C-alpha cells in the first residue's frame, strides 16, 4: 500500500516535549523541521527534530482525523503508543529512509539545504 499522508511525532534530545504533525510529504517535512526552516515554529523553539513515531495513511483526510485524535490524547497515552513501536525512543529517521524510501533522501536533502541562505 502506498501512503499519501503521514502522522508523525517528534521530540527533543531529552524526550521532554512532543509534537504531533501531519503531512503528505514526510521526508520534506522532516527536512524542514531539522533545518529549522521556520525559526519561530514550535518545533524550532523546542528543538524538536527526533522522529519517534510515524504512521502512513492512504488518504490525507484519514491522516488529519488521526492527527486530531492523537492531539486530543494525554501525554501518557502518546507515550504508550510510542513505546509499543519504539520502546527506546530512538530516532526513526534512518529506519524511515530505509524502509519507506530506500535510503538517503532526507539526509541528502538536509545536506543540500544546509548551504542555502
């Protein structure tokens, strides 16, 4: 099944703050978070760049519904969800790249963008 939308959760290096997002292009969105394309954004202000959960959906509307559902849940519920698939809270960027993209795309884009003014 090809996914046309993604719901994802980011955190900081100390796992103290969570951000739930939705996008139709997860590699590009992760690159935007990691390069702090919008320095005033919540994710930039709290250094949220570690991908700890992601789930693909067939339609954008399904993803938006699930994002709103997750945002309505308390932190402990989200923690339990994360720990079911990622008990060590590892950065899943590399596994996303290899499992979904075949490797390299997000990091390549991030390095390409690092020289941009």
